[in-house]
C-alpha cells in the first residue's frame, strides 16, 4: 500500500522544473516526518555573546557544503535567539581567503528537502510506507560588506593576542561598548592558526528574545579538501545537533566521523540519504553550486547529535587521485570499480563518473594508469 502523496512524488520524479513553484505547497506531513533532519542543526560556527552571561540558543542551523575537488561553496543559515536583546558574533575559520561572499536563499534548503522526499525508496513488502526521522602579528581586513541583517568582515590574522586586541576595537567601531573576550575560543583559534587557517569571517548579527531565521550567506573559497569547521563549536558546550548536506562529484563513503549518514527509516529497514543529482536539480538548489560541477553530483546527508565539546577536530575530506570511494586509500576495490566502467562513457549502463579520472567523458587506459600510480597510498 502506498499513500497518495508518495505516488504524487514518484510521478513527478524527473520533473524538477516545477519544484520551486511547488515549495510553498509542500505537504505538512513532510515537516512532521523530518523535523529534526531538515530543520535542526546546532552550532556550526562559534558564536560569542557580546554581553556576558547571555544564553544564546541555536535551535535551527543548516549548512550546504558543495565541493568539486578545487573549490567549495558553503551556505549557512541559522535560527537564533537570546534571553535579552544583544548582538552575537559568529566566527567562521576558512582555509583560504573567500572569493565570494553573497546572500543565499532558504529555497536552497527547501529544494534539498523536496529532493530527499522524492528519492525516498519504496518500503520492503509487506510493510506500509512508514518513516521515522533520524537525527550538523597583524590583522588585515580583506572584506567588509553589509548583506541583509548581516554585517560581515573578513580578516587575515596570524597571531591570537593581536586578533583579540583588534576584535575589541572592531566592536567599539561598530557601536558596541562592551569588550568581547575570546575566553575558551582563544586556544581554539590558536589551533586554527597553527594549522595555517588565517582567514576569519566575523558576522555581527542582532539578536532578540524572539527567535528569528537569519537569511543564508554563501561563501566560496579554494580548498584541496572538503572542509567544514567543527572544532570552533566545541567551546560553546552543551548538547547540539549538526546536519550537513554535502554535494560532491562522487559518493562519499568514509572520513566524516563523528558525523554519520542520515537515513530513511522504515519498520525494520533503513537506507542512507544519498543520491545522484542532475545539473537541473543543482541549478534549482543554487545556480552558483551548479557552476562548480561539469557533470552530475551526489548529495549525502550527514548528522551529529551529542556533546559539542566532543567535536575535537574539523571535518576534512581529501580526495586522493584514484580513491573512487572516498575511503582514504587507493586499493583493489578502486581498481575493480574502474574496471567495471572500462570503455564506458556518459549514458552507458556501466558509466561511472568517479572512474573518469581525467574528466574526458570516457573510462580508458589513461584513467587506469592514473589510479595505478597511487595504488597503495
């Protein structure tokens, strides 16, 4: 037995041109089934209240991380509130100077939400369709711009104490009389600086006791690894949930601990939320993300729920040439995977874009040689 809304989504699969137009009419049932997976992400950036002893609540942060092996687009949005009217400072360490900082749209998350729904697999018989949600020296200013309710500054810093001094003056210059203390963040930022993270996004956001959604901001930067900051969250303490939507050229198998793959759940059956997306679907999420990828891409949903102080390292996924399954090594599994696709091109039943190492739209001896060079690494 299949309910009507399931049949509807199955019929519309592949007709994504109508997706955006239907977002406002998305069934209420979907929000009831996936409240924690789609709508709740906690503490993906360090947030420091300017007023001391102010409790900052972050009940709904969301992040899209799109990486093509050379460039990354990071889209962040947060639902935040405070016990009193105040200003919060968000700190986002980046591996390189961002090339682009622009306003994004919550529609990006809505599109992903609907894509996840449309890709939901059929339940194993004889069970009915059932789902249970599974549970995220000197300081140089290199960028400053007011984007919506965000007041964003990007600085290059190489010394923690100098960074702290500069930040105090930075807040005064922005009409904030209280001095901010890095407190536990100082050692964390020191760790980032030792790892050659010298660019920091400072985003001043006005908060009130009324929870409100902060419109997403898109950051684009060069990086040889898929990167998402987790360590910067650990000083916040408490319990949190993180949900990330990764968009990559190939399927990601490992390397994302302590996060795990979010899943579709049935009575006695589960399946990871990961699937291939077309260029059209990438464009619906965000045209800027579509531009990152020559061919199709894969979406993987990751989750974390637990103590934030247990997040002792960032998520960094590096693709070794020949590592077709992202398990951090090139072995016989990668050779066999490429061999299965040998001689294929896009549209062929055996085509596997991950095996096309030189991206010439065919899997041939040149690709096998590139994989063999890194065998055993």
